[in-house]
C-alpha cells in the first residue's frame, strides 16, 4: 500500500449501514468508561495506553502522572494520535459451524493531534468535569472543587481531525442460528462425513 492509500483509509467505514451518526458518536464519547490512546515513538513502534477521559468542547481530555514515561515521550515525539472507545454487546451465533460466531458492539475512533494543557484554568475545568463523570461526589462527603495537587498530573487534549463510529448490531433472534443459517462456510461438511 502506498502512503496515499493508507491515508485515504483513515476514518473509512466499509459498510455505510454500520456507520454511527454524529449524535451517536458524541453520545458514546460522553458515556464510555475508558478509552485507549495510540501514540508512536521515535523508534516507529506504536504504544497504546488505556485512559479514563472526558469528551468536552469537541475534544478528548485525559491525564497521566507527571513523569517521563512512554506515553509522554511519544507525545513529545509526535502529536499525531488515535483514540478509541467501544461498548461490547452480546456474542451470538450466525451459522452452523463453531467459527460462525460474532459480537455486537459500538465503537468510535478519533484521529487527531494531542497537546499538553499548561493553563491552570483549563486543567481545573478538566478535573471538575472528570470528577463529575467518575466520582459520586454526593455520597463521599468530601470537599468539592479543591485541587491542591493540580501541578501533579499532565493534562492532555486531543483535537479530532477525523472521527468515525461503527455499530455491529445484534440481529433479531429470527436472524440468528438456528433460526437462520448465515454461515460463511456453505460447503462445509463435518469431519468423517462423506
């Protein structure tokens, strides 16, 4: 594949009926629990790290500890990243052989540029929204809105260039095995059968 071919595939969903609409993409980015951020290092190797995150102002925000690690080193090497979230659904059979098995899911992939947030007000806004998403503050009885260690972590923002969403829907029962045989191995015969 040439570089132009690879670039033209970025953000491409092969089956248009499987593409999520913009509202569904944003809803999944808002509710997903964990995302995975892919960076690339100076040695050319990709690195994928799971991150808790928020989707705010059409950007992905996340944080890491403030130390010289693999993630930070890669971000300093290249600001190009890919970010992914997904929601798995049910595993289901669609045909008469064991490998005729699939899973329903929703996923979103973001291709974009990552930057380190240096502004304290923007960092505070991130942590306020982050804790609103992940911490049930009403039940813990702690001081709200206090961030004495704001300089401790590194906060990042990913600005999307391309976003794609995909759904592989769970078919109705009548479309699943054994009601319907959608096998991809129609000529297969069991071992020992003639």
